[in-house]
C-alpha cells in the first residue's frame, strides 16, 4: 500500500509462467524483470542470486535411517515423485545427478509441486 501511495500512477502486474515463457517475455520487452530459477546456457541475460532455496526430500518416517544429510545417490533407494522434465527444478536435478553419474527413475512425474 505504501508503494502505491508513493507512486500512484504505477502499474504492477504479476505473471505466473514457466521460466522459458518468462524469458521470452523479457526478450520481447513485455516485462522488466523475472524472478525464478537460473537457466543454463543463456548468454542474453544476467542472473543474480537473491536467495538460497534448498530442494527438500520428503521421506516417510519408517523409511528414514536417521541421516542428517542425504546425497543424491541415496535417492535411488526410494520410489520417487519428481517434477516433470519440462520444469526448471527437474532440469537442475537432472544436471546434478548426471554430473555424478546417477540416474533417478521416478515412479511418478507431476507438472507442479502442488500436485
């Protein structure tokens, strides 16, 4: 409310779109900035980290062995529900596991974290 009082002519619009769509809007100059995950191999944009957002593994208590930290290779022993390959988070996870020579085989793939 304070921002609107200071700048009464301002227009703020929030658009929810996948990262590739957001970057297309930036290229077309339809938006001024994008907040979301960094995408690899993009030289047209400067990405600046504004927060650390860890990925969390949600494990049923009966399957948990008490580890303080799980490694990516530990995930192979669980039936996995992962975001589908079109999502930036899944792309990141696939790059991280490939770099360690790990192949995760999800039992289910979903389109959004809310699913």
